[in-house]
């Protein structure tokens, strides 16, 4: 079940009114939302709802135990067992076959023949997001920055809540659980903001991301040697816009849908291609992931910048390398993460983390940062390391400046670029106008806009990119 589909519209048309009818009975409302979320997840593979249930129940009781135990060896052992169990769940499903194949190749290069077993398991959708939600809850309880909840339904809802379940944003337990202890208030719902997020998300996904993908990017990355240098350059830029419009669309819709149900999610994107440094990029791109990696991995697990410059640089490389690998079982993702980690180290060495001294300096910093990010996306998007090398080799050696980009794709490309330029205050002004219109228009405008998006959309709705993570 995808957000921009008739099936989801029918699903939400049932969930929305029932949620508010049950609002005065908070416990019933939460159990209903849990059931709706499990139904939403079961749309892909019903067996994986058992995995979702096991993770939720296991982490619930582990957190209760951690909350009751005094600090000591037993508490540390239970904590590390919980962390290991959560990571093992991710490792078995997502990384076992990848590391097994890598080990076989490494041994083979040494002349050692290894016959290691592979596991035939389908990858549960959104297992990375599920794991990070569960880990943040257990870690916060262990650190005593969060008291464990005694309500099982709260944890079931926190981990399975359908708006953020599949592709984020990654919502911290302390922020979400605080909202489950009370009935939602109509004043919590920012109607205009939610409507604009949902419609904007639909437009970015259905129109911009899908046309860029199906009519240009997919072909360029499938066989880069068949395209000109100009096409490959435009393909690199187009994919940067596609992945932004695709992923930010999902989280925008998720934030809007959650708010209509009375829950608040954090912002996840803030025009990332306006960044002047790579550090600034990660303050704007997938904000909930970058802050999760910063707080739990870089600072808590590795020590952050508290152990000297060399250790700080190593911590940055480890954090970004693992952050890249989190996206998928491929060395390309790891390379992408290490490229960003290296850029963060270089920026610290050159002391580029402060404000630019002039507009010219700012323009140069933006130009370098933007092209570095786009260059790194080649490794993220390419199907293999060899394909990445072919792409880059052809980009820099073909020398031809013909293009296969159609006028339609060119127009969509420009629309994608405008998402990074249009000031946020323009949307705020439109939202204020929408709030002031009569109720009939409040209903008619979104439906008319959605209808026009549906008419203009290409055939079929490809899955969101981040579904695979």
C-alpha cells in the first residue's frame, strides 16, 4: 500500500474518522491505530507483522527490566543483549548474505575455496527504520533519560505507527510517547500545514520524482556507456533532484498524515541543496537520521570529538561509513558514506565549518558542496561499483554534448530545482490564505489539486526509493 494510491486513500478515509471518534477513549484509539498500522504493514507481507510484534514486545519488556534494575553488571549485560538482539535482527535479514558473499570473494582472492551457506530470506520492508526506533527507546531508557512506559500499546504504536513505519522520519521515543498519554486536541492539528505537506509531497513524488526516474534517470544509470557526457552530467543532477523529491515527499506526507491524526513528527528536510558545506548538508538532509547517528553512534558510542583530533576524524569516518551501509547491503553505499565522512574531515582540517567571509566565498562553497553531493550520489544510485566506474569514466571521457532529455523532463527538472529556491515564507503565506477561505473551498481545493496531479502523472507509481532501506 503506497501513499499516493487509491488503496491508501480508502484506508485513510476509514482510519481518520474512527480515530477522532475514539479520541475521548485514548486507550481504544491507540489499539485501533495499532491494528490499522499492522494492517498497513501486512499489505506487503503478512508474516512480517510477527517480526514487528516480536520487536515491540521484546523491547517493551527489556525496557521495563532496565528501568527497575539498579546500575551494575547485570543491567549492562541485559542492555547489550537487547542491543545485540536488535542489531542481529537487522544483520540476519539485511547483511548476512552480503557479508557471506564478500567473505567468499575475499577468501577466493587468496586461493581459498569456501562453501559458506546463504540464507534465503526476504528482506522485511523498513527493517532499518524499525530497528532504529527500537534501539533509540532501549538506549534512552538505559541512559535514564527516558522512563520506560508501562503501557504495551504505547510501544506497539510507537514502533508500528503507519505514517512513519516504512520510511521515516525517525521519531524519538521521548517525543512520541509523550503524545500517547493524552487525548489529541483539535488545536494540535495544523490543517493548512498538513494539507500543503500532503499535496506538496504528492506533487514531488508523483510528478517530479516519477518523471525524472522513468523518463531519464533509470535509462542513464542502466547503461551509462550508451549516453553522452552531457546526458550523464544531467543524469547526475536529475538523480539528486529525484531522490530529494522522492524521499522528502514520503516524509512530508507522513508528517501531514500523522498531524491529521493528532500526532506531531519532526521536520526531516530543509532545502538540502542550498547547503554551503557537507556538514550543513547533513543538517538539512534526512535530519532525523543524521541526528540519530550523531547522538547514538558518533557521540555516545564512539566518543564524538572528546578524544583528540585524530580520534574525531576516525569517528566521523566510522559514523558515515556505517550510515552509508545502513542504507543497504552494498559496498557502493559504504563508499558513499565514506565519501561524506572524508568530506566532513576535510572541512574540519580546512576550518570550513564557520560562516563564509563574503558572498563570493559562499557561492564557491555552495558550488563545491553541491557538486560533491551530486558526484557521491552516483555511487548511491548505481547498481554496482563497476557501473559507477563506467558512469564516471564515460562522463569525463565521452566529450559529446548531445542530450536525450526531452522538453517534458527538462520542465520537470526545473520544477525540481525550484524546490530548493522558493522561500519557505511563500508557502506560509499560501497556508494563511487557505486558512481564511470558506469550508467548501478548504475541501474543494485539495481534491481538485489531487485530481490534477493524478491526471498529469505518468503511468504507474514506482515504490518510494527509501522503501528498500
